[in-house]
C-alpha cells in the first residue's frame, strides 16, 4: 500500500487544451478518495495519469516515495478495476483471479495460497469453480477485485465502475465496494460523475470542474460548507436553492420577504449589492409543523405544486429573479451538465404537513444555514473555512464561470 501525491498536475492534449489544470491532491495511505464532477471535467484523464496510461504534461506524480512520471504502468504496481470487469468467460473464477500470478510465472503453491486468501476476503469460496457468466454482477465485480488483490497492488483505481448497472444493483455494489475497501484498507481512487456515489463512498471527495480542482473535503464538509456556487449546486439532491438576495443591516432580503441572519454572517456580505443566497430544501419547514408561525424567519408564499411522499413532502414555489442572477444560474446549469435550476424554490417539508397546491402557505427557513455567494465570482462569502477542507484559490476566481 502507498500514499499517492499529485503535485501541480497538468495535462494538455494535442490541441493544447488543459484537460487537467494544475491539480494537487495528497492521498493518504489507505484513504478512499473520490474524483467527481460532470462529464469532461478531467476525471478519467487524472486517473489515467496516476496509472500511467497517459503522459503527464507537467507536475509530479509520487506514489509511496517514488516519482513515477516516467514509469510504465506495470512498474507502478497499481490495480485498475475496469467497468466491464474484463473477466475471461472460459476460465473459472479461480483461474480468473489467478491470472496475473500465472502471467508472472508464480508457482502453483503461491497461486493457490493467494487465490484462496483473496477468495476468503471476498466471500467467493463457493464460487471458485464456476464461470463468470453464471455469476451476479456483484460477484463478478468481486472477482475483478480479487484479481487486483492477488497482485498485492499499492492502490486500487476505479473509473465509473457502476455506471452500467441499474439503480438497485448500483446501490448494492456501492455498499460492497465500501465494505471491501475498509476491510482491505487499501488506498483507493474512484472516479464518478454521480454525487451520491461520491458522498457515500469517499473518505474525501475532490470536486472538479473543467480541469480545475474546486474543493477537496469530506462529504460532510462539502455538503455543509461548499466553497463556491458550483460545489454547492453539484453536491446534494434535490439541489440547493439559489435565490437573489441583498443584505441590509443584519437582515437578508429574499424574493419572499426578509429574514434575520445575524451580524456575523451579514458582515461578510454587506455592501456588496445583489447576492445569491443558497439554502438547501431540507432547511425549510411548514411553519405550522415547526411551531414557527409569525417568527422572524417565516414568510408566506404561494405553493404551486406539492408532491407528498409519505415521509416527506416536496413543495415548489416559483419566484422572480433579476437578469443578473438568471444569467449566473443559467451558466451554473450548463456547468453542472443538465440538472435544471429553474427559478423556483424546492422545499422539503414534513410528511405531516397539510399544505396543498395553490395555498398561501407560511414557510419557515433555518436562517443559520443560509450561504451567501458573490454572483460575479461564485465565491461562498459565508463559508466556514475551518470546516471546508481545501479550497484552491483558483476555484473562487474562475470557479464561477461568470
Ligand atoms: N485523447 C484525447 N485527446 C484529446 N482530448 C481529450 C482526450 N481524452 C480526453 N480529452 C478531453 O479532455 C477533457 C477531459 O476528459 P476526461 O478526462 O475523459 O473527462 P471525464 O472523465 O471527467 O468525463 C475533455 O474535454 C475531453 O474532451
Ligand atoms: Mg471519464
């Protein structure tokens, strides 16, 4: 096992386009790190540079204590676990796992010991004589991991291993990979465009946008303290709401009225004119349910659509946004690759709420959870930097895409 250190990594393809632009990430020995971002942000390129399948334009790639920039993939001792499992259909599970050892000319004795060790860890003992075609998707994935384990690789690398599976199997496999990674304690880098996978699997998550690292932090830090609009909009489902806002004194004016945000937060965003406020759907509640009727953080608005799910209720409340904010949200929508950010508020209410479509409803919001973003740069002005992991300086200068 080994730590992996990416230092100012740049990748320019033939046309000079920086697919990866000065990315630095320190991955600790045994850590599970996710590279996440929309399609085309450079995740696969970064992973392929770690494995050695792609040349590094500039920067240093260090694995353990070796600089590996110029080493061939097989000299790096890493195991890439491929999406399609790449198993040999005519070989038994045993021989599939044994394959890299046979290639390396290992003795039968060594092969047997390592295969049986791996199979025990992966709970494949009963399946060793079967052919891959007769296994479930989850079992096949384990066989592919077994092949990586017998090589005693320093790290596992995954590139969107679950993207071809249906939602249910994806959920099961996610749990499986997480469990195995913890049991093996092997350094793992995992690429996905799916924020749910990123949040549930990673010790830490690196969010990328157009080749630039936006933030490197634990899932909780990303969720509670996104460094910029992009990360805020990317992490979380349903996504964070973005509303035009202005600070006056210690109050924040929103399309539905104004709320008290306190001096500490207000002072960071005062005298900046129009801002974008970000509030997650679950930080709203039916004022009647929360016992907050008439509170200084409650407002009334017309609810257009209600979706009752039993345990919770989604309510949709349209609002008007000035041109400047609409432009920024449109840009953000493009950056996020599709997730539609209409100028409507989505709020998650308790399933017991009696609010229904067309109602003038009183809604309470947890004002302490509001983030305020600079509409020009996308920077989160109210971020708690002590609990936000790493936010590279470039992420807030170019991060907005304004
Ligand atoms: N072989 C290549 N030649 C030229 N450009 C490439 C090549 N591979 C990837 N790119 C470009 O680099 C960027 C990042 O690609 P990639 O790493 O595959 O993104 P992701 O895995 O995040 O979807 C994209 O703009 C893509 O078009
Ligand atoms: Mg990719």
